[in-house]
C-alpha cells in the first residue's frame, strides 16, 4: 500500500447540540451535550486514515497549550505519526465552536485560527516528504502564511518529485478563494472541494459546469462533494459522472463527513483501486462518520467498511439526483 501524508489545518472542535441558533446578546440557551474532539481537515483525515488501519504521517502546527496537548494525545492514541507536527509555545491552538442544528442535521461554526495562521513550509519535514507517496494538502484557504506562493511552490516541489498530490480546501474566512490556490492547481492530481466552496470560487451552481471549469484550471482529476447528493467526478478530460452517497437513516453529526470521504478515497487509491472504486469507498467511510458525534468517532476499520459495502448493509441514497 502507498503511504499517505496529510498536511494543513488542525483545530479542536467543541461541539454543542442542539443549537439551531445563537441566543440574543445578553441571554443564555441550554444545550443537551457539549463534546470535544480533534478537528480541522488535516487532523480529521489523518485520524480517519489511522482508524481505517492506514499508516499516515501528519504535518501541522498546534499551540503549546492544554488544547494542543489534547490534540497531540489523540494523535498518539490512534497511531498518527507526528514527527512533523510543530508545537508553537507562543500560539493558541486553533479552535472551532460547532453548533449542531438537530433539524437540518448540519452545523454553524465559530473559528479561531491562530496556530494555523503561522503554519509554513518550514513545518513540513523532509522525512515526511521522502516517506510518503501521496501528499494530501487540506484545509487550504485557512492557512494564512502557507496559502498562495508557499502552497504553489510546495505543490510543484512534491509533484516534481513524483508524488501524487491531492488537495481540499476549507471555507475561506477572508472570502478570497481562488487566488489563494490557483497557481498550485496545475500540480494537483486530485482536487476534492465541496459544492459550496466551488460556488464561491467560480460563481457557478451547475455541478457539470463547475467541474469542467475547475478542470481547465489545471488539476488532473476533480471531485466535487455534493453532500447527501453524492459526488461528481471528472477523470482527466473524460465526461463527468455522478455517484450517489450511501443511504444513512440515522444521521447524527455531519461534521467531518467531507474529510472522511477524502480519507476513504485516498485509502482506495493507496491500495491501487481505480478512482471510481476509491470514491465508492470514500462515500462508505463518510457514511460511517456521520453516524456518531465528531469528525472521527464513527469511522471504523477498513475491514468493517468493506463488510458493510459488500454485505448489503449499505445501499445508495436513491434521491441523489434531486
């Protein structure tokens, strides 16, 4: 199996539920549960990969505070290689306050981004690059120092070394979007953003128009995640095709669903699957993820995921084209 490295955004997720709206200023609102997990795209995918049984390295920056120690302990607990994790004693660990809406089965987030703001290419060790076949750059658009020139230069460097380069973005709090990533896209083998992110990037709403326009920007293959409506995939210059999500009757928390999809898809590619089969695995891992709170608690071993896919326990969501 090829070896994977996740590089980018890490945070602590403090998840409250039910929280369909924030209370008015000066007032309080009771919630039933408050839980704390590791979050952030790179951490989520790394933990998902580790739970699937895939050896994974991680490069990120966390604070030298209690939240940073919690993050590091979770990495150690699940066996993520942290040799390229930087502990910044002068920064607060980035934190996300996640408010879950029990009706919409979705979330609203409040973010502090300090430790991620200081992440740079200097945090990525040569050992991680040398030891990895697949480089997953994720949380892009929320890495203030790394986005733009550093991202493009690093993507070119690892691409020229023969690495398979994958990329995902995170909601751009600066509302800049495409200029942060455009120079890096010609060096990306697989680009996996979500529908809402692509809409902000290129101001299109039709998935077929979206994916064809993204392909013209340089990535070799593109997947747009469409939530409950599955995904749309474009391999090279071939015609795009749709694939359904797996049906999940009891959705608990969609936080981290996209990162779980990316982890499952990269696992399939690391095992030598063709892209269409790898994305089906990604959809299945995502389906497990959303059946528990947090970004990785619901993810099971690769054997359990394959069993569910092959036993008939999971089936495609029939309304994915609506």
